């Protein structure tokens, strides 16, 4: 039970949520607006399914690493650590779509003629760039690696090349074919390729998948290829699929997200349908303002119940200067922290506040000023970055686990071979039809022989702990220290238990550093979170500040204006208690006059009736309290 700000007690689960929790059989699509308890409902469904039968394959596909960890923790607490670990050992109970696809490909790779052991390109360590450089070299492509990578990601996610890609159809086809051949040569997949391979597996009529209960969150954020994977899973009679989304919260068009996809399955006769319309979290004035922002846009998600006007409006600070916004935010945080409580009646912490900015540059400026000028601790994106010594250890383990050609390719560079030498070796291997490992075994280069001999020595010593440890420490260019394994949460003797342990150690390192997950996460430190409007998706805070809402930045130039409106809609709906907006006045050199309310975002003009605009001048910062 929860008390809404209108005084009403909101029960959980309500009738619609209970239908989702108990749903079995036909695939189900759920439209769920902000604050309607969709994640809690999906987790309760999973817990119920597992309590009925712990042997069921129950998976939750979520968009972010933070959400996945939170979900895993809730399920583990409900069914017990032992039962949860047993489930996780067979199939991830909570994962990203790419991890789900990877699991399918591992199990059924024989159906597409690929080995079950393979690597996944780690973009943060330059593995995709390495393959793209090979592609550019071999085909003599005069296009930047960045542009080439974006174009290939687009076509592999949507089956369409970017409209402005400057090559002919024939040249594009050649690029696609050769890129695939390089991935096969290295026995690796990019993220889009993983999903495509999983789609091919599920499209094979001989594929008999086990009974799987799959929950997919944020369906509107998936690209067409991702959505095809979900639909193929749903098409198997053994599957029980629940898809949840909200087209009004689709904000990842730049990642090729297909917000039309949820409308398509909503209109399909093959899917059952439920709409969650009762917001459990949003205060009335925020819900009314947010709904007004997307009114008349035709979104399925624009269906939250109408609530009576309680007279409260969104406090919007019209600052006379840009920098004054930061002071106003700092002052308001200080006041609230001193005199307000969270919804549980407890004293507010810094992590009960979130400050949103239109760009990463503004995020850095805001955080720096809050820290340095006002002593307000802040936190930014926490993207796990794997240190070089950990990465080198991972490459060695990959080569030890199986003949990982991509890991060997990188170790050739670590061992001092020049780029032109490595290119010649790789091209010769491809021309001879051999793997990179097999071809290198025929070469007499002492640097290459040293690598291969060190790998063989490790293999020969796997059953002897001391010998294995010495061999690992002596591996050329590894520079391993005794404390490296504890740093990654492992012990060195775990690596000696073949064949299963090597793979589990590799997975453990991938998990620790989020190597196949693109999303950053946020720490639990008691600090104010400062991030972009986009990055606020899926997050909540007691109080949220949305800053620099000037027409110069919201909407951003050269972006889809409809998606930009949805970005602001998402930002407005992150608060549990209140949201504060800011914009600043400035002198327009073109119009030769100062802009006041004209300076604010046109989206705010659209909801002007829901705003209480309070002008803030420098002298106001000396006053104890801003107008409420």
C-alpha cells in the first residue's frame, strides 16, 4: 500500500497488475506510463513463477545494468540465494537483450554453423575498431572508422543503411559481406551480430527451445532487429512472453530504437493487451503537466488517468543569468535538505536529489560548480573501465580457454609486432583459409613463438597450482602481480580448474566491468546525481531539477523534435515529490533586445498554464528562501 499525494491509498497489485502477474499462455503487451509500477509488477510475476517451479527458465530483459542488478537482488531476496544461484547457473534470470542473445547463440550455435565458443567485440577496448581498420585496409575504404562503424551498426540493427552514407549499393553490399567474413575469421560477434544470429536460430524450424517465461522491459527502446528477436521468441509455442513499454518514453532514436514497434504488436491479434493507467509515484501536478506536454501526440502511453487539479504548479526559475541557475539549484537543495523529508518520513540525503542538464558539457559545469562553490557532493556516470593489467589477463584467459583469434591478434601488438606485420600475417591466414592461431603456428618469428609456447606451458600446468601460477606470472608482457586476482574478485586457484572454470572466470571479469553492456551505472554514494536528460531514463529521485530549459538547447538543433519532446517528458516524470525547472534570460544580438520568458523552451510555452514562473535575480540569492 502507498499513500498518493491526493491522500488516496494505492493498493498493490491493482487489478491490471494482478492480471499481468498471473498471465500465462499467449504473448502479452503492456503499455505502462511513468510511475505505474511496471518493474515491480514484472518482478512479482517472476517471483511467482519461480515459487511455483524453480526449474523454470524465467528471464527478465532490462535496458540498463543498474536495473538488471536491482531486479536480481529483489528476486534473490524473495527466493533465497541458493535457489537464485542455481537458476543463474543455467540461464541469466535478469539480463540485457544482448546477454540473452549470447546465451541463445552459445546453446544453439551449431544450427548456424558457428562454434559455441566465441568472443564478443568489446568496443571500449577498441576491438570493433580493430576489425573496422582491417575492413578499411583490405577494401581500401576512404571513410573514417567512426562513420563506418555507425553505418554498419545502423544497417545491422535496422536492415537499412543511413540515407547519407556516401557509397553505392554495390559498395555497401561488399562492405557488409567482408565485415561478416572478418567476424567469422576472428570467431567473434558484434552486438548486432549476436542478435541477428539468435534470430536465425529461432527462425530455424528445427529449433526446439525449452519452455521460457520472458519479461521484456522498455520494448520501445529496442531497435528493429532486437524487436524481431523478441517476436521470434514469442512465436514459439513453448514461450510465455510479457512485453512492457511506452511509446511516449522512446528517446533513443540515435541508437536506432524503433518506438513504432510497440504500436505494431499492440495492434496485432496475436498479442493480448493490458494498459496500466494508474500512476503510483507521480505527484498530481507533475502528472498533469507531463501529460499536457505530450497531449494530442497520439501516444499509446498518453493514457494515465485524469486527476483533478490540486492547484499546485511546477516551480520554474527564470534566472537573469546562466550561472545564476547553478546558485538557485544549490540554494534549493540546501533548503530542502535542511527542512524536508523523503516519502518515508526520513531526513533527506544528497542522493535524494537529481540535477538534469541538456548536454554532457553542462553536466560537468553544473557538477564542478556545485562541488567547488557550494560544497555539495556530486556524482556522474560511473562507467566501469577495465585496467590494462586486468584486460591483458582477460586476453590470456581467452587464449587459454580456446583458440581466441581476436585475443591473439591483440597480443601480437602487445608483443611488439608492427601494424603492417600483423596485417600481412592476418591477410595470409585469411587467404590460406587457416585460423590466425593455426597460421601463426607455422611461422618462425621468435615473438610469435614465445606467445604460443607460453600458452602451451599454461595448458600443460593447469592441474598444478604452483606451476600454473609461475607460468602465468612469467607470461610475456602480462606483468601480473600477486594481488591482481583478488582485485577482480577471484582467486588464482579458480583458474586451474578446467574446463569449466576458465569460462566462468572470463564471465566474472566481463560482469565486473560490464564489458558487453553499453550502459553506465550510478554509485550508491550519498551524492547529488548530475546527468543528462537522456541518462535519467529509468531513474528516480525525491527532487529533480531540470536545468537550462532554453530554446537554444531544448529541443536540440538537428534532432527529431518529437523525440526531444519525449526526452523532456521523461525528465519531468523522474521525481517522487517535486520537480523544479530553470532557464535563463539573455540579450539577443539578432533581435537587439533582452529575452525574458521568450528565452525558455517552446515545450515550456506549451505547458505554460502548469508553470509557476519565479524570476530569480542575483540579490535573491541573499534571501533565505526562494518562493515556493
